[in-house]
C-alpha cells in the first residue's frame, strides 16, 4: 500500500503528482544559508513562483538572493 502524504491543495496520488524541494536543494545554490533561512526561501518560492515556469534551481537561487543578499568575502 502506498504511503499517504497530505500535501494540501487537494492532492490525491491517484490523479495528481507532487514535486518536493528540500533544504538541501536550497543549500546547493546558497550553502551560506542556515536551515531556517532555507525554509524561508522554500516558502517564498511556493508563494511567488511563476506557475508556467515552475520552481528550478535558478528560481531558488533568485529567491534566496532576493531574501538574503549574498555577502561577498573579500580576498586578501
């Protein structure tokens, strides 16, 4: 029997799919963010992404940069 997961929005595995992004996905593009910040990025992406384009690593990076300006470390 398939595990039941409640994704909300009327998700039904017999007639729907769900794509899951996690903290580690955000850390792939912004390893400087902590878990709480990564979750903020995922939640923001869920609310603000363009449904015709979906969520990609590029959009996660864009939203992360928007929410948390990347601090550039000066060399030398």
